[in-house]
C-alpha cells in the first residue's frame, strides 16, 4: 500500500490539491471511526480544499491590494 500512498501523493500534487494531500489521512481515520461512507469522505475532503482555496485567494488579494500597515 505504500506504493499507492506515494502514487496518490504524486497525483494530488499534479492536480494542485495540497489540502486534500495534507488532510487525507486525518479525514480517512475520522470517517472510518464515524462509519462515514466513501462519498461522505470525499465530500469532507473537497470542502476542506475549497475552504482553504478561498482563504489563500483572500490572502493573495489582500497582499496584492498593498494596504498600508495598521499602527
């Protein structure tokens, strides 16, 4: 299974899904303990990825706006 994990990590990197890559194992363990099906597992991962993308996009926009520093 180690080969599968390496292949999955490479695919997620190529698809530019860093949050799914970093959270996959934690979400899988939680879903297994809560008896969540595969669609629920995938939904949770996708939601985490979307939330993180929105946060990173907001951070980029704030940085690009070059607002003056608060004192």
